[in-house]
């Protein structure tokens, strides 16, 4: 998760970058002279390194980020308010912020630290109820939330959609969530694709 103050600072920097301003560098590792970002870059972000063990820097243009965010909203049913419950420095969290900018609604940010399903439920309850509520989770987070009791499951059910990616979603967990009235949308994507590009098995 991302500290709320850090998330809002990143949100402001992203808004500037998407408008053609200074790129947001999320790839810096203390190097004194980082390589300059290619022309037209809005964000430089590191991959997770989940397949190679070491991440690499990926430059993303504003148009690519906007296209991905717009496609996600079209797939889910329109813009809404997002809850940031995954790290903002990774592409999944970064796109939560980009979607928030395009939707015109500041995100709710889950406090950093050990994932607490009850804190997640409180954060969801604090979201606006006049626009769709969205959030992104990884399967482990969804599993912990589903086993935390009826109050947490009820909060999840108020969301118009919950994107779940980053790892394979167990079929039993999907069935349990759907049975509880929770709309789970399985997503697959990479840093290079600006995030999700396949939703419930269909390309955007």
C-alpha cells in the first residue's frame, strides 16, 4: 500500500505529467545520473520482476496510460471513484491514480502496513455513493477480505467492480465472491501494456 500523503503527491505529479509536464520517475534507485526519459514519456515505472527476478524500467506515454484507463472504465461501466489498496509505484496502483484523474474524483487511499480487511471495509464505506465504486486487489487480499466476516463482504458488495489481478484467481474464490454479490473482474496485463489489457478473458 501507499502512504495517503505520498499517494496524493503522486496524483498531483501524474496530473502534470499527463498534461505534458515533467515525467514521473518511479524507476530511480539512487543512481546519480539516471538515463533521460524518451521524448513523450509521462511515467517511467519499474516492472515487478516476477518472471526474471529483477525489474526493468519501462517508459509509458500519456496516450498509452489514458487509453488503458479509458478502456478499463468502458469495460466496467463508466468512470467512478477508486480506492487505492495496492502500491502506487507499481502499474496496478499507478493506473488506479490515472483512472481517478480521468474520472475527476480523488481516490480513497488505504493506509500502508499489513493488509487489514476491516480497514478496507471502512475505506470502502467512506467512498462516494453517488458514483460507481471501484478498487483493485490481488487474489490474496480478496481471500483475506472474504474470510474476514460478513461486514467486510457487505462492503465489497457495494463496489460496482473489483479488479483482481497480479496472480491467478482460484475458481473457488471467484465462485464464493460472486455468490456473495460481489462483482469480481479478472484482469491481466503488464507494465508494458500500461496495466490491464484482458478482462475476464476478453481483450479490451
